[in-house]
C-alpha cells in the first residue's frame, strides 16, 4: 500500500508551503484539466519513484482546550492513519506551548515521527538544535520549505533504510486490537468502489457480490481497515477493494465505518479500475471533483456510476444527464452508467465497462505498430513549425500500462503544443480502441 505522510504542526510553521513544494507535480496535472480543482489538504507526491500520499493536517492550533479537543479533530484521524508524521516547528519563532502540546501527543503514538525545524534561513543552527531537542522527539532536521533547502535529506530520512521503508515489512497491528492484518493475494482485476459518504458504495458492493454468478472466496483479509475481497464472476477473477467497510459491519460491533479520505486514496492507488459512485440526486459536488482528481492523477481506469437513478422523473433525469456531461468533461474517456444499487438495475452492465477499461489499461502494443500509428497521424496532420524548423516526431513506443504511457521520440519535442498532444492522444486512443482509461503522452527529445 502507498505510504501516508502527515504534516503536523501549529498554524504558520510552513506546512502548506512544504505541502505545495512536495506535491507540485500533482499541481501540473490538475491545473491542466479544466473543471478540476485541487485539494489543499490531500496530495500525491513521489520521491525517487516511491509514490506517497501527503496530508496537511492544518488544524492543530493548540488553542483547543487540552488534548481532548485536539483528539476530536480531523487532524488526529490523519495522524492515526499515517505511516509517518512530519512534525513542523518554526525555527524563527522558537519553541511554543502549542509545540509542546503536539509533541506530548506524538510521543505517545507509536509512529515514525520526524521533527522538522522549518525556516532555518537566517536562524541560528546551534540554538535550533538546543531549543527543539527539548521536545523529546530527537534532534530536529532543519529545512527551509520556502527555498527548497534540505528537502531531499529530509525525504532520505523518511524513506531511507530506517524510515518507513523498513516498516513496510513489519506486520502492523495498530487499530486491530493486536491482531496482525492478513494480507490477501489479490486476484484478477482490482476494483475500487469510490465515492463520498452516502452515495451508495456499500449498497453497490453488496450488489456486486450478491449476484448469482459471483463466487466469493472465503479469505477476505485486511490491510489495516481496508478489506480485499477476491471473487469470480463467470469464471473471471476480480478483487474488490472495500473502503466502505461493508464486510466489517456486523463483525465489528455493527459500527458503521467512518469515511476516510486516506483509505480512499490508497484504494485508488492500489486498484486497476475505479468505479466512481455519484449520487444522482445531489449531482457533482466539490468533494467528487477532488476525489476524481486523484483518480486521474493516479492514472487509473475509470467507470462512473450515477447511483439512485430510481424514483427520478424524466425531467430530473434529463437535467442530471446534461449537468453531468458538462461537469465531467475531463473524464470523457470514462463510461457513464445510470444505476440503482438499491434495486440492482444497471449493476451487471458495470462489469462490461470494467472489463473493457481494464483491457485497455493493460494493452500491449509492439513498437513498430505504435510507430506506424504515429507516422499516419503525422501524415494526416503535421506538427507545427517552430523556430523556422518543423517539429519532427520519429517513433513511438508504449512505456507503461495502467495507465498506458505513450512515449514519442523526436526533435524539438519541448515545443509540441498541447493541442497537438491531445490530437495524438485521441488518434492512438481511436486506432487502438482504448476506452475507459486515461492515456499519458510523454516526449523524448534529441534523437
Ligand atoms: P501553515 O499555516 O503551517 O500551513 O504555514 P504556511 O505554509 O502558510 O507558512 C506560513 C508563513 O511562513 C508564510 O508566510 C510562508 O511564506 C512562511 N514560510 C514558509 N516556509 C518558510 C521558510 O522556509 N522560510 C521562511 N523565512 N518563511 C517561510
Ligand atoms: P455509502 O456511505 O457510500 O457506503 O452509502 P450506502 O450504501 O450506505 O448508502 C447510503 C444510503 O443511500 C442508504 O440509505 C441506502 O439505502 C441509500 N441508497 C443506496 N443506493 C441507493 C439507490 O440506488 N437508490 C436509492 N433510492 N437509495 C440508495
């Protein structure tokens, strides 16, 4: 599972500055896509190829009444769900009562905690060490988030040999009352059913597993709270990643699982295909767009299920359809299904789209075929002339799957306009019959 790192600290220490610096790659993709907005609290980033989820907990001010108030906050859930905590303090301001309070809480948790002294620019190194070591969390790592200073050494600590890399092997017993989670071998297509609270995820998961032809293997296991359910349908293997905690209800004191953005993001990362559930009666709201942004960033194949389609009259249905087409323009590659998880209508058809999307996402195409498609595309519509030389695109190959990455080699590739890239993407998509998956186009120059 993708590790989660939480940024913790009182306001103004530089959390969002660090967040922005670490997630700036994500920015680029989301900024590209009209209609999608960025989530300021959750981000994806990668370091030396290791993807991770970053959470800016934002809210701990220390003005809360004691630890109980803090415990109640959103931030605490994020700390609980994180694999590592970056606890930020402000080198210029020195140690404060709020820092002490947060440190006290963190010392009690069994977490990889890194004490980060931000804003070391212009601050005195020796006094920083002395000042913040008193927090009882070791000696601080000094950084300047605003200037990008020491960020790599910091990440080296976090992901290095003694960091969360070493933790991946240990069985995590947290939260499960000492019971080590069993990790189940996922089979076939990994499907994550994703959506805001109450859109009908659990109802849909039950429907998908309750069909006559489904054989659920009795070995559902957990990675922390997320449950993996391997099964077969018409002898085709699938694994449902159940973030809604359907299978847990009843087993654990009837408790309804709390919606967790972090679990949702991890499930997206870990899946092949996302079934994104929208509530037809509420339409597309901001949180839907944030979650969809993550699906796109992760490059996952996508099927959109507009749920609760029962009991709507024709006028409402028309209105919702038009509205969805307008707002989901960035996800045009995805099939849209209008379903009722409650009554089961339309649910079987989802599998058709899931299978098609998975097959497209995993397509293998030989280089000569890719190059042929590129040559035909260029012959039909030449790339522009830049600096009085025409951009030359010579050959193409497939550099990855789920999402498919089309790598195009040529000259002056840094000058290819976005509209032309879009044209190439559409051409490859059409010729190769790819549906339901985003496609990435990347260029390699100088050849
Ligand atoms: P947050 O409330 O913890 O999210 O803090 P912000 O990221 O909003 O930063 C608070 C202020 O500190 C802003 O004015 C930043 O520009 C400033 N800041 C952040 N990092 C640095 C740094 O490395 N050096 C200096 N001098 N200022 C910084
Ligand atoms: P989750 O939080 O996304 O897992 O949502 P649930 O599956 O728990 O559903 C939330 C509520 O919506 C419950 O009261 C369900 O009975 C209801 N619901 C789910 N699917 C449908 C549907 O297709 N039609 C209608 N009318 N209600 C639904």
